[in-house]
């Protein structure tokens, strides 16, 4: 809704903001956006309300002076922030950088645009005017008759007029010394130049041209001594005839003028002043009329802008030039007359000589059956050219291709061209030596080399073969051959060739002893000679450095040790195939033999030890925990850890049963194994933790371990806990009913209880003798117990013990685990006295217990050995 | 039935057909306990729970994006694990029918998955030739241990109380003994597709892709018996023991169910056995407790429950 509509509606009394007023009736399609949101640009605004903005969004035409351009900030001298006097800033430093202010610096962009536009016009007019001025100047020199233009003037004009735009070719020519007005080519003698001048014709009209010819006095003696540039060839500019005038009609010429009445031509048009600002586009206005230049009045009417020659409007220079030339020629022609006295039409010339009709010859008769054969022509051509080449040695006669084909070297070419030969390459060291030195070196060389006649001069060209002479190529100096025999062997990859090479060298080294190299069977003589040539070349190439120079160089070792390449398709022979097959079979057999015997055994069905591989495998501890299995504590294979208990629960059970202690079952049930395993696992757990601190070397703390590893703490723990739990045990024991024999009770019970405990703890086979000390101690304890309570059932007790130990162990072991296993050991001495103090009644047995550990260790070691 | 002389004959009377799977059934396993139910996993990416007696489908467990290749059931029947082309082990809650956990980690499809006794560990053997042992008690995402000894795909797996036996396509049966801390690898020479130890874990029933089923002495790796006659050289056909471990049962690739005497390896009558499935029998399982019930899962999309003919019918 427009504001006006709103107002109107408001006037009527409609609530504009109500929903009804803004109800949308659009059912199909996208409704137009509400009018409030889109500014109605087409809405009528009175003139005084209209605002003008420039393309940059700045407001224009504002303020009280509406209608003018804004200046500054809203026509004030201030800025948006207000006006403030600028603080003084020294421009001294900036002075060097500052350019002198140009008017453009103070111009608006519009003005700059204007300037730019105008400058374009100025530029074109400048160019035009410059040329036009020249033209007018040149025209001023023209003889009123228009026939003879002063040649000097013409030349000057031509030379002074710079080419409006030098083409690249012109630039190059100028750099090469060419000047405007000269012809292109080498400078020539006066005689030839005069000849040229004599033969010069205007290509447009066919008339003899005198302009541009040498203007020399006949008696000038010096003239003959100079060379002259060739005559300039007038470029034939053929103007396209794009008008409908008749031939010879010159627009702008009056009838009389065209008829040749030169004198009748008067000044019929206004003379325009050449100068600044007058261009082709400008009409001949009153302002442009040359008011002052009356002196140079020509007979022609000059029109600044020829309406008919509309195409001339952009390049006035050419227009003028051609125009003038045309007029020149017209002027020339207009003087000629026919013999009968009638003047020749403008643009036409009267021939001096009668026209000779061209003679026409009939085509030669083509013989029947003839077919064009260009090849024959070419061959003839080639033959001709060869003949030409051989007959005439002139290089000018050679085409590029033939020249390329010719075998003339650069030097020969230079000689032909008369160039001074290039300075020769650096000379040999020997050239700088005095004769005496040379002799001395020769002597040294003679002593060193086997060949006394060897010369050290660089020109030992006897070995260097020249192609055409065969005898010299296949023949080697004996010393060279000998040297080559000692030197590098080039054909090591081809033994046959090498053998022939050596044979050749030997034959050359001692021609009298050995005959020349015999050709191979069915080897052609030319092949042989080629081979010998190769050998000679190789020998001269690879002969070792001779004499005194030999020690100064080391040859780079370039050995072609690559495999021998057989040319052509490889076709294996039958023998080869058989050999390869045999080899393959052998390999297969070998592989079969080498292959695992277990594969063999499996194929034979001999399953058993052959097919079985047993390797240690370390299950994850968590896995063992989840399976309820003791961590087997397998370490590196082959390592003997005295404290490692690798005995399985099964063995453990076996031992206990052997000892008559198997209380529950003979075979390993989960319960017993679990308990036993758990205990042993926990007793072993600290070991792992200890090993952590010992680094990579597991044997690092071995001796200390063996020394300090008593099972003391275990025993101690057992006893300590026993002491602590004594009361409970007693209470339990009292409740139990006893069915076992009491007689063997004390001894047997005590021993077995103890051994059982150790077994559970250590999982080791043992020698009962070794445990005697502990037995006594234990006995003492059990005796005490027995004193108090003699009615213990053996098995019950056994069970009880186990359980108790388990629980106690659990506490103890968890403690140990927390403390970090073997770290307990330093602490042991501390603990022990404490516990000792607690266990006052066992003082006597202590010493024996202390003695115990080494024995135990020894047992363990043995046990491990057995296990593994 | 006459008092048994020698091994009991194989139940060969079709009791019920379970045929809701679209496509081959790869695995069929009895539930634990009384084993009234059967879990089957098929190529149709579902695991189905059946009542073996009535032959009704109880539930469909659909979460797999690829075929189901293996199913294992926990001892309490509360959950089961399945695996297949998803490269993840799926743990399911039987009651809700939703996956409780998905264990990624394998690079390729998992051929076999197995719980240990208390379902605290699940082992998965994969085509990527590894067996990964996952702890289900902790939320650890990493496998407890990876058994990488196999040189080829693991096809079968068994977890005993203290050992893990794997059968691989590289022709080895590997026994990882946790207690001994050693790995005993027995070379069979042909891809091993099925392993089942006897109850006393003294012998192993090993089926390999050379039409042989071998009874291997677990202690020294010697072959005690060799059961042949069936054709099994390209598919995994699971062999099992009959009741009381007196017989060996295996379905073959021709759809026949073979039975051998365990001791003398003679094929039980009828010989040759009738064709009971249109396609190969992928899985044969004897009822763990009942004497006369065998289920066979086949590539023809059916699982069949076989029983002895009930007298008086």
C-alpha cells in the first residue's frame, strides 16, 4: 500500500493495520511482496522532494543552492566531523617526493573524463595537422605548373617526413643504415646508379621518373669515387576504384581543368588555414578560413573536405598524398597531345612506340599415351642441379636445400666468403717447450715405454685412421698395439670378439711372429676390414697413456659388464628347455624336501608329534582372570626363572595326591584348581611387578633376588596370621568332631599341613628333608595347638587351613600387590623383628627358618628345570 | 527300543521343519539349560529364535546388515552373541531383542563367535585371520588379546574352560592353553571348518575340507580316528558328536546326514544316508542332553529337527 493510499484509507476510516485490510487474496502463485516492504520507486514525488544522487551514492544538488553541484561537505568547507583547522605538518620531507601539481590533480572525475575525451580529439587532430602542415608546406614548393617538382624538395620532403609509424621491417632497415628515400640493397657505383635512374619509371603512370634520381654535376670528379645507395623504388599503390566516376575524371576539378587548361583554374573555394584544430572532421567553417595566407594561391580549388571522397576522411595524409600524386600525373599527362593535336585524356598517356601484338603459339601436341610423371622431372631437375653444382662453384646458385646438402665445412665456407679464419684452438703444452726439454721428455718416454721410437709429440697421427686409406687403418704401430694390449679391454662382454681383438693386437705388435688376423669363416672381406678398422680405432682409443703423462691421469672405470644381449627373438633350444625343466623339477623337489615335514606328515596322515608345534604363548592376564586360570607367567622361551612356578594345577593335584593329601578329588575340579592356582598366582604376582623396575635385562637383579628372596615372608605371614587367628581357629577346632586317629596326629598332621601349605604357595615338588626345620617350627606351633585342642580331624583341619590361608593370603597378597611385590624385601627386615616380637613363643625356631630360604631357592631351581 | 548294543542310531524321523529363513541358514544352535529352543542365523541377516518342539518362530532378531555366520548363547540364556559380515560382534539381549553392544574391531567378516563359560569373554574369529578376545565385563573397547598366529581365515572356534581352540583355513588347529601358557598348533593340512572337543577335552573332532573328519588326540596331536564317506570340500559343514559322544554326526554338501561310530569309524546305517535337505547342510547339532534329537540347518533355508519315531504314533 502506498502512503497515499494509506492516507486515503485512513481518511475514510479504514483501519489500515487491520487484517482485513491486508488480507491476501492470492490463491495461486506467489503473492507480490507487501508494499510496505518494497519501496515504490515509481511513486510520484514532487520535484522539490526529489533527491539526486550520483553514481557513488553521494547526494547531489542539495542545500540552499539546489541546482548547483555540491562542493565539499554539503557545500561547506568542513567535513562530516566538522571543521577544524589543520595542524601544521611540515612538508619538507615530502618535498622530494611531491610532484609539481598539475591541473588534473584538482579535477573531478567528470572533468577528467571530459579532458580525456577531448584529448583524444586533440591527439588525432595533432597528427593530422602535423602532416597536413607538411603537406601544405610541400605543396607550397610545387611549381605552379605542377609538372616539375624540384627533386631535391621531393627528396627532402620524403626524407623529412617520418614514417607515421615505423613497421618492424622499417626499423630494422633503419638500423642497418637505410634512410628514407633510398632504395634497399648494397651501395653501388655511380654508373650503376645512373643506369637505375635512367630506367626508373613511375609504376602508376608508366612515365619516366626523374624525381629521386641523382642530381650531380657532370664534371664532378669526386662523384665517381663514391658508392651510392640504390634508387628508391616507388611503391605502387593502386587505388581501388570505388566510385562511379568515369576513367580519368578527377572530382573537384572543373571541366576546364580536366581538359588541361591549367591557367584557367582559379581560386574558387576558400583557402583554409592549416593549423591547430583543423581536421578532416571539421567542416570548413568561417573560422577556419585562411584569411591571411593569400600569397600561396594555387590554381586548384582546394576543398578541405571532399564530400565525394568520403572514404578519405580518417587518414587524411594518404588522401592528400595520393591526391597530389594523381594531380601530378594528371598534370603531366595533360600536356601530351595526339599527333592530330588533340590533347590526350587525363590519365592516359600516348605511347611512343606502336603496340606490338603478342604472338601466340599453339600448344605442342601431346603424344598419345603420355602420362605425366613428375618424378622423372624431379630426377632431371636433381641431375641438373647437381650438374649445376659441380659446374658452377658459385654459392649464389645453391638453393638452401642443396646448400645444406653440400658438404662444405664452415671453414670452407668461410674461405669462400673470404672471412678471416678463426684463431686455432689452444696449443699443446709441447709447443711451448724448448727443443731441449722436448728431447729430454723423449728420452724419458723412451726409457719408460717399451717402444723406444715413440714420439711424445701430439701429432702422432699415424694411428689416427683416415677413412679412405685402408692399409693405414688396419695397421697399427707395434708400440701402440702393445700398449693397447696392456690397456683397457673394450670387448670384455663379448669373449669371441675380445679374443680376436687381442689376436689382432698381437699380430700388430709383432708382425713378424704372427701373421695378420685371419678372417672368420664365411666372413666377407669388407666385413673383415670393417672389423679390423674397429680394432684399430679401439686400440688407438684405449691404449694407455704413454710416458710421463701416464702417471698424471687415472682413467675413469667404465666397464660394460652388462649381460650379453642376444639380438632378435629368443628361441630356446630343446636342450635349454630340458635343462630348465630339470632345474625346475629339482627345485620343486628341493622345495618339497625343504617344506615343513609336517606337511609331508599330514599328507601321509601321520598326525602326531610331526604335525604338532608347541610354542609358548602368553595369555593376557585379564584373560586368565576371566577364565579363572592362574597366569602361567610365561616369559621369554628358554629363560630359567628360579622363582617362576610353571607347574599346572594338574601337577599340583598329582603331587598332593601323591602325598596323600588330596582331600577332595583326584582329578582337577574347578574348585581346587582355582584355589591353588589363585594362591600361586598371587604369590607369583609380585614377581612381575619386580621385573618392571629391572629394565630389559631380566637377570639384572638375579643374585639379589636369589639372595634376598626367602619365602620368609610367606612363612612369616602364615605364622603371623596363624597367631592372629589362633583364637578363631581354636574356636572352630573345638566345634569340630574328630574321627581320625590321634596317635599320628601331631607329627603327621603338622608335617602335612605344612607341606601342603608350601605346596599350595609355591607349587613346587620338594624334598621333605629340606622342610624339616620348618616342620619343627610348625610342630612347635601345632604342639601348642595340640595342647590346647587335641581333637582335630586331619582332613577338616586341612580344609580349614586351606581356607584360612586363602583368606589370609588374600589379604596379604593384596597387600603385597599394592606395595609392589619384591619391594617388600627391603622392608622385610623391618617387619620381621616386629613380627618376631609378636611371636615371642617361637624364638627358638626362628634361626632355622632363616636358614631355610636358600634351600628353598635351590629346590625351586631344580623344579623349574624339571618343568621345562 | 531295544537295549542299546553299540551306539544309538541317529534319529532320522523329521519332527518339525523351521522354515522362515529366506536364504541359507548358516548356524543353528541349541539354547543352554534344557535346550528347548533353537537360535538360527541365516543369510537373510536375521537371527531367529524357535521352539524346537513346536516348530514355531518365537522371535526374530534383526539388526545385522549382512549375513549372520555365527551365534553363541550364554549359559544363562539371557543373551547371545552373533556375528557375520558386519565385521562387528553383536551382543543381544534375548528378552528385549535388541543389541546391547556391538563390538567393532575386525577388519573383515567374522566367521565365528563364541562365549566362554560364564560369558565374560567373547571370542571372535574372522576372515582377517585373527581371533579377538573381548572382555564383556568392562567397557573396554579394545580386545583383551588378539590371537594372530593363524595365517588364514579363522573358520571355527571353541572355548573350553582353560583353553581356546581355533580352526583356520591354513589347515591348523591351534590350541591356546591358558594354564600351560602354550600354543599347540596341529597341522591338519586342509582348511579346518569345524572343531568340537569331547567333554573331557581329551580329543578333538576336526572337520576339514578334504571330506574327512578326524578325531585328534588333544594331548599329543595324534589322529585317533578318521571319518570319511561324506562329501565336504568347499563349505563349512559343522560336525558334532552324537549322544554320549558315541557317534559322530555330520551333514554334507549333498544334503545327507552322516553318522559314524566313534570308535571304529564305521558308517552307521543307512549307508549311504538318505538326502534330507535339498542343499548342503551347514550345521548339525545334537541336543546336548536328550538322546534322540538332532537339528540340521541347511542352505535350502530350512532347519529340521530330527527325532526318533515316537512309539505308539
